[in-house]
C-alpha cells in the first residue's frame, strides 16, 4: 500500500501544487536538458520550502538548515532558490513581519499586546520587533494599532492603512480575483 492512501485531505491539498509542477517538469523534459524542466523543478522545490516556512513561522527554531533538511535540499541550493527574496532569512523575516502587521490590525488579536505579537513573530524583545517593523513599514506597531480603533481593521481594510512602504502587489492581485 502506498503513502497516498495514508494522506489526509489537508496533506494532499498541500502537496498537490508541487506534485503538478514536478509532473509538468517531467512531461515537458527533453533529452537536451531543457531549461524549462529545471525551472519546473525549482518552482516545485521553492513552493515546498515556502509552505514549510509558512507552516512554522511561529517557531523560533526555524532556520535555513532546518528548511533545507525538511525539503531535501542542500543549504546552497536553498539559498539559490531564495536569491530573489534577498535570501532565506530575509524571506522568513518578511513573512513574520507581514503576519505581525495583519495581527496588529485584525480584531481577533486586539487583546494581544505588541510584546506578545513580537514574541509570536519570533522576536526576543519588543524593541527589536519595533525596530524591524519600523524599518520595513516606516511606522511603528503602535502607530498601526492607533491608525484605527482597536481591532477594527479586517484583512480587506488593511489596504486603507497609510503605510507607504507596504508592498501590496499580492493584496491587489487577490482583490482583483474577487471582482
């Protein structure tokens, strides 16, 4: 009996995109070592690494070495895949800061202090968190919280927060899909 019979629906949904990319890479392969094949495999590996990172964002022991081991890549190959993001550590920091921004503006987290959100974002102190947050978004976590009444922003309202350095390409894309 194969592994597929033991997968949960959630696990199957998580591996489906990577499986499709790998199958496409194999089906589109050529004897000459087509670059598209390598690109397909790289996309699948990057997707697997990003999913693992996303699933473990709250884990302060998450490292590039752990990600590489989990997805079956060498550290150097993992670093190569994340070059476009400024590196693995930069990608993890960006994802943690982005999630903390959502937490600061979502009603479900209104009762959490900025220090608690800093800890959930794997920062050892609130001062380190505030520095990183200000550097990324040009505003402090407190400024973001005070921009609207506590917990009043939904994910949709997040676009209205006046943070000029916030990269909203993905938000705009998702909003466009729903139109």
